[in-house]
C-alpha cells in the first residue's frame, strides 16, 4: 500500500496567517512557495496576475544560514501574503525559467544544483516598485 507522502503530490496551498507586504519590506525572509494565478481584481496591474507567497520569518545566523527544524525545513513562523506587483511576479517567473539553465551550468562545473525554494531574500520598496534583493 502506498503512503500519500510517497506519491509526489504536493498540496497547492499556502499556509500561514496573512501578513501585509508593508510588514515585509526590508526584512530578511525565506520564501517557501509561490502560487501565481489570475487576479481577482482586474485592472490593478498590467499582467492580470496575482501572486501568493508563503514566507518564513526565519532566524538567520551570522554566516547567512538559517535555523532548521529536525526535518530540515526552515524554522520560523509561516505567513502568507498576496501581491499584484508585476515586478515581483515577473522575477519569480524568470527564476522558475532560469533555474534549470543555471543548474545545467552548475552541473557542468561540478557544482551542486540549486533549489528555487526556500528562497533567501529581502523585499524592498523603491518608489512605488517592489523588488527582491
């Protein structure tokens, strides 16, 4: 009998209490998951998309690493936020497209493959635009 966890099926949900983007600006965070879908509020941005992010308010160590749970996942409070920022949505879409190319180049150099998530970042606001750093 198969265990569900062995079937390679991931739930397509983001967990965590909602947090406003304003509360994330300038904070060192981990993004564990993103879901990009058509927006429920047409006309708010040019792409017609919205992105939900599952972020972890992790504890970062001096060497830049973060505290992990016994199962290897990031330790910290999970929060959820939505954004219609075309810049952030486009950045995640480009990262998803680029990761296989980057990993092929890394493999050719004998380097370990990168996983997109969890993603270590800070979200900054520059004028009216949001950016990952």
